[in-house]
């Protein structure tokens, strides 16, 4: 499926799309006449598969089942920055589990886009939990002159949380496969 999507962007057949692990472990398209292009990220949970593709910006995407069988408070305490924990606590009690998953997918999308995955300490940066998303506050990267990163939630269906992270303030277009019936 990933090769088919990328082939559409590259204008080649899916079997001609070569994917390899980059130097940071992030998958990259190789052996094309467009080096380093397109940038992409993949995530799946349950029946949802997300493939993010960008022509200009680094991109990361994550989707998770909003599960009831996870001790979300323990995970949040281990992985979230104090500001994120406070933002979740400000939510109504009944909304806190969903807020945890909103935060988690935004953090995961960001570290996937960076190419670090969970090797990057996730308490070292703060993702916004506003409905529209926003700027990631990452003082370590900002001090080094790194670009500004944005995270945005994606609506993929009831029972799921999803987000995209991009290193530019770009418009995000969502396309659904014809087999999804346009929903």
C-alpha cells in the first residue's frame, strides 16, 4: 500500500519504489531521480492505516486505538512533560483518557518525524493539546536554530486518536481510499 501511494507521487510503478532505512532508521525512498523525495511516514492501529506524504517538509504521523485496558496515568507520568500533565488534568475527568491519547499521538508523530523515535526523551518537549494543534515547544532544538515544528490532530474515526507533525506550517490534505466510501 505504501509503495502504491508513493508511486503515485513519483510517477512510477509501485514495484519500482525502493524503500530503505535512512541513517537515523527512518524509512526513505531510494533509487529515484528525485533524491530524498518524497518524505513519508506510516502508522496503523486496528482498521486504520495512515500514510503521510510531503513534497517539502519532514513529516511524521501516528494513530492509536483509544484503549480502555491501559494504565494511561502511569504512561503519562513516565513520558509526558509537566505542562502536558497539567493540560490533561484541566480536562473533565471523563475526557482525560482521550486527552492522554491525543497527547501521545502528537508526541509520537513528532519523534517519528525527527527520525529519533522514542530514543528521544519525550519529557524534553511539549506538544499543544489545543483542538487545532499548534507549535511544538522544544527548547533543545530551538536553541540549535532548528525549524519550527507543528502538530495537528487528524480525525480518523471514533475510537482512535491520530496526529501529524510537520516541520513547516503547511496545509494538510486528507485523502480517503475509494474503498473507505469517503468517510
